């Protein structure tokens, strides 16, 4: 998995794969902003616009990808604005020359404004609807948000990568181990439901009349409900409390929120931070990564991470957000 680089995924292979399911691209293939998979927008012979996603081999099992599709289709059936894959002859996951891919309708929009309280309340309602559906059953194949993968295995990936400069190794791993231990002690979720999993502004497109629609369920997992809310918080503590209260006023119209989950925010943030460093380390042999993240394998980057981890250590030792006065 670490050395896979999509080098054999040529435009001709993509076009042949699309033609194998009866879709003919008349325009060129416009590469969209995706690094884990390869995603392209195109227009067919009828003038309809589509997006196709070619999955990174060896990342997910086929059953796990199918659960992603089934969850999106389940949400769309409930008229929740999620971009679900197209189904052809009962299938949503297709294969061509060793690559598995899916086809989606193309929907435009702009990134929603995280500091817009009206939009945040709207987002809260839709996340609440997603969770109302997600709570009805559990994933059979997709994993949960867990500290072993996102903290312990991620640390091992970073340590084994050889990328941390020698002059900063001690400082980096000292503070890294401190934040990991704090996050391990704090991440004690009381419940777990099916989630979008990566609910940040880049995965939400906004239309002025229709409101938000959700894209990319590639990271859907089991986990605590707060995972789909905390990434939409920004600013200082008072701003975050106002944003959270606004979102929950819409959220709780459709699903009950357990305020005890607020204590999980900083441990989830730590898991995301550590796993992101590990992800870059693990994918560095894919040529797309040095090209798009040229700052990663530099002394300055690792020095900055020491400061980021120290800030996160401070956040983990502060009192969690509370909805009570």
C-alpha cells in the first residue's frame, strides 16, 4: 500500500472503464482535488456532467467500499442531500483492469461559510438527519474511529518512516507521546453510530436555494456523533460555543445529542492530527504527494509540528467545551 502510485491509471484506461458501463466521455477528464483516490469530472455525449472516482487499491476491502455506497444510497433514499453513486444493473462499484471505480452525478456549489450562523443551523439539521439514519444499524465491515489505528499505529508509521530529522527527533517524539497518552485517556466514547466521518467544509457544497449537499463518504466509519460536528467549529472558545449551540439547535430537531461527547473533541482532534502526519509519511512514495505537499519532508515542517503538538497538549489539558453556564 505504501508504494502504490497509480502509475498505470492512464486516461485511456479511465475512458475504457467508463465505456465498459456504457458511459462515453465527450470532454476531457478534469482531475479534481483528491489524493487518496483519483477523481475526475467529465461531460458525456448527451451533455450531462459526471464525476468518476477510481479507488486506491489495497486501501479498503471491496465490502467496505460497498458499505460506503449502500450508506450513501440509504441516505439519498431518505431525501438527505448526499451525492450517491449511480447504480447500473444493480451495481454501484465497477471494475476495469484491476481498478475499482464508481460514477456520480456532478453537483456544483461553493464551500459553506463556517462562521455563518444561519448556514451552521442548516448544517446541524442535515447532520442530525444523517445521524438519525446512521443510528438505525451498524456497519458490518467498515472500521470505527479508534485510538489503535489513529494514534498507536500512526505513531509507528511516523517512527518507521525515517522522515523526522535527527536533530529534532527527541523533542518531536517526546511531545508526540505526551499528547497520545492524554488522548488515549480521554477518548472513551459512550456510543457509536454510522457517520459521514470527514465532515469538514471541503466536503460540503452549498447552493443558495437548496442549501448544503454532502460529498465524499469515502471516510465513513462508526464513531461518536461529535465527530461529524467538531470540524465545523472555528475561532476562540466563545465563538465555538456559539457555533455549537447554533448547530445543535438544528441537529436536535432530528436526533438527540449526548453532551457528554463534548469531552471527546480534543482527543478526536489529536487523532486527526497524528494520523495526518502518518498519512503523508505513508503515501510519500506516490508521486502526487511530493508534488502537492512539497513542504512535508523539510526541517521546517517537522519543527512546526513540535509547536503544533505542544499547542494540542495544552488544549488536551484544558476543560472541555460545555453547553452549561
